C-alpha cells in the first residue's frame, strides 16, 4: 500500500486525528528517521497512542528513562486504562543538540505552507518559526534553518556543537513535498520534537501527529 493509499484508507475508516505510532509509520516510509522500536537494551520511552488522546502527556501516557522490561510493564498498564490504543516502546534519544518543530498546514490565504523553528517546550516560549510555501525546494529549506532567531541555536551556542542543519533541511523539504501532494487528504502534520544531533549525525522524529482533512462529498460517495 502506498502512503497515498494509506491516507485514503484512514479517511474511509473515519479517522480524524492519526495517532503517533501510525503517523510515524507513514513518515518513515517517506524517508523520515524515527527512533528504533522495541530495543533490547538501553533507556526507553513507553507510550500509549490513541486517536482520541493526541496529547499523551496530559493523560499520563508517556514514560521516560525506562529499561526495556519496565517499558513493557508500563505500556501494559496504560493499555488497561485506555483500551483500543497502540502501545509504543522506543529507544530514548539522548544524543541531540537541538529540538525542533516542523509543521505543515493549509493557510486560508496562501494554501499549503511549512513552518520550522525551535521545538519541544521552546514552542511555548519562543515564537521563532520560519514559514514558507509548500512544497519547499531544498534551497528554500536550507534558508529556513539558517534564518531567524532559531538559526543561532542550530549553529551552536556557548560552545555547543552545531546541529545537523543538512538533515533538518532535508526533512523540511521532504515533508513539505509530501504534504503538498496530499493536501486534499491532510489538514495538518506536526513533528515535535525533531531531535537534531550534531552536524553529520542526523536526526529523529521523536513525536508526530497527522490531522486528516474533512471528507468531501466525493469521498463520502466512495465509502
């Protein structure tokens, strides 16, 4: 099944918000790195993903810094409290030098757009996102990571290692193209945080969410 066909199947199933586990499965198929699942060792993140509870932390559905066995027990407990969800155990990303947010949506005036800026908790503290039309060419994506207040963070502050801006620009361009090609099916994509490692070491999408567009009359007739 192609990514487009997957989106269409979600529409037919009546989904509105696609939870993290399914969203990251799809994003991985278009070349976006995600954390390793079900690691045998090391520190893990345990999550319960459910379309009805997109903000998992608000419901105690995220646990950090667990061993693999602890993560299994944590997800089993979450699944009991919230039936119908999808359990997710991932390798905990601890080598990043910056957290970024990448988002796509349809603007009422300009149509498909892509935004990128400091992510994680900084989203609520710093309004520093760069916004461009989607799809964004690689050169446009590169300008986004080298513009605005966030650019200084990626360049390395106070002796910190510079971030992998090339990998971040590639992600921005890649997701913007995917969104623009499927904007009739997708209302919004949010990847937050993107854990950006030091220059040359890549990144991973630590969390992601896809909001589907409302069904059109034509789509309703096909279901």
